[in-house]
């Protein structure tokens, strides 16, 4: 395509390239979410001293333990106990899942990608931490298989790693909820 088609009203084009299939998929899913899922963004500030202390204690036993992996374990318990959070609306049916497959957003140069910890309700924080570290490393190298990026029933996004305190998240369809973790201090 010629850049001339995009140069109008004094806007100069720097680059023009076809969207990579992953970026297109992410954009399509975000649009689907905003069109089909009611969006709400409650904001809570929580005391995290106990969580950070527990993370540091656990990290002494396993260096892969992070706030995100600890929250993933906590969320797996919450999802098991509150099945409406672990649900989806599919073809007009409310589907609640027995599996707590926690998706974890990972920020990469090409956008936020996701890895999935399957059956997280059956795993302790150490198993979740090790799996999350391994899958995140594979994702960053572009080696994580596509099937390991799909199948979540609930998603966590650690926006705090970019220094963000609060953000409106876009739910991963067909999930019914998502958790964004802002800055912990």
C-alpha cells in the first residue's frame, strides 16, 4: 500500500505495516469484549503488607514466587468458592466452570499476551510460581504454544509492573470478570 492514502490533513506517516496475526487477534478480542460484556471498573486499595511479607517468606523456599503467582493461587481458591466469578456467558447460557484456569497477562513489546495456569485450584503456590515462570519465559522467547495461551476462565493482569495504580481492564471474552493488580507499596 502506498503511504499517500494515509497522508491527509497534515498527518505524516512514519510506518505502515500489516497487523501481525497476534495483534489482530488481540484487537478483535478487545472489540468483542467491549461490544458484548458489560464493563465496570471498581477500584479498591488494599493493605498489602501481609501479602508482601508472605511472598518474601515463600520466596525463601522458592525464588519463583511473586505477588502475581501468590494472587493467582488466592484467586483459584476464590473462584472455586464463588463460581459466578468463574463463569462465562456462551450462546445465552451461563456456564460455571469446575476448572479454575487462571490466565495471567504478560506485557511484551508486541502487546499483552497471556499464559494459562490450568486447574490452578489443585496447585499450591510453589507449583503455580514455577509454572508461571516457565511459561512466561517461553512466551517472551516466542516459544509458548498457542494452546497454552487459551482456555482461561479468569484473567489477572499485573499492571503495577508498569507503575500503574489503576486502569480500566477489558475482560477476556467469554469470561465474566478480570482482576488488575496495580502498584503494590
